[in-house]
């Protein structure tokens, strides 16, 4: 817990699901939070709840698909709290579809949010962390970043990319700047992620898989665990899925 207390944490995708639960979990351990998402009303409500319970949180409406907005988010965090200790790249979309449905706009959106959003976040915080020679970047991948199934080709591609980017970050920065890199790959989690699926040929199977979904606070505790380890320990990758989930 001492690793978390007073740590300044930027958390994207904070307005619901894993992001919201992670904000509450880390706040309970004394983290100072900079919450980011596109839905201001939800961000405002969550920030007020955390602060009223004795925590410290601010928010900034941010679209992670915009490099400029994420740079501004990092600047805001640094100006507000004087440092950036942790970035949790949590924002993501999962509009699964068969390739023959040609949902090109959905592919583009996934690439913009799931891959570019992660890269933009790393780009924004890395200068601050390198200057202090410490920091922790936690990227949310997925079980779909380990296996591919019909309908997941593009989504899995984005999540395989997150794993590759994170491991590259680890190899480049851990020995030089003492920056830790963590990949967390959730299985079926009860969030809004499946609501973006428009391909009815895929949605039925996904809904069945998610009937046994675990609660997002399980992933929040996993993030907390990775952060709690002492600075000389890097938790590089964790897969968390429902006990009943085979893939």
C-alpha cells in the first residue's frame, strides 16, 4: 500500500467499468487520481464521490484517440500534483465483427483507441517519468490478445499490439529509466464493452460467454497488486478470467 499512497495516477476510461472501479480502489489506498474519459457527467460524479469520501481526484475530459488531448492531460496532471507516477491505459472498445461484414469504420475506431490511444498515453507521460527515472505504465490488453476467435480478428490484433508495445517499452525503459511496464489481460468482465457490438452473428456467442463474466473490481484489485510491489519488482503480465472461461 505504501507504493500507492500519494502516487499520482492518470487513469483513462475512468467513467465506467474497470476504470471506475480502479479509481475507487486506488483512492481507498491513498492515490491521487487524474481521471480521464469522454463523458464529463460521469467523470464529475465519480470525482465528487471520491473527494467526498476523503480521497483526492480531479478529472479532464479526454479523447484518447487525440494525441494533443492526451498530452494536455499529462500536463494537467503534472501541473495539479507536481509529478506523474503511474499511467493506467484502460480506455478501449470491442465492436467485434466478422471480417466479411466489412465494418471498416469500427476497425478504424478500434485502432485509434486501442492502439494509438495506448501509444499516445505512453508518449505523453514518458518525458516526466524519464526525468525522475521512475514510473509505472499499466496497459490493459485482453485474453483476446492471447487467442483469436471468429469475429475477433481486428480486436485481437489491437490487443496483441498492446502486448507487443508494452513489452517493447519494458525492454527499452526498465534498465535505463527504472520505469515499470505491466500488461493486464482480462477475460470476460461485466462492463459496457459488449454494447458496441453491432454484428448480430457474433453478439449471441459473446453474450453467452459474458453470462459468467466477473465483476470489474477484480481487475481493479489486479491493477492495485501490480502497483503495490516495491520499485525493484516489475509485475510484467497478468491474465485474469472467469474460472469457467476456457479461452
